[in-house]
C-alpha cells in the first residue's frame, strides 16, 4: 500500500499489540472487548481506547 507507518492504525487488545504498533511507528487503537484491561493498554501507550467493535467501526467509517 506504500503508506508510511504513522498513517496506519494498529488495532489490538493486548499490550503486546500496542507495543508492536508503537515500535512500528503506527497509530495504536486499544480495544477493551478482548484480553487487555484499560490500565494495561494505557500504560503501553495506546493512542486511543475503544470499548467495542462498534466504536471502532464508527471511528474508521464516520457517517
């Protein structure tokens, strides 16, 4: 796709996902509908935290 990493989101539900995204230079989205807790994802440095997949859909595809 030839996009720079900072224009790509890394979406995950664990600290490993968030840390991998950060190391790659991507924007990170932590989802609370999986394994990670809000505190863990915040400590990992996620850029945004969403509660569920509906919120993710609204973020990616605003009306």
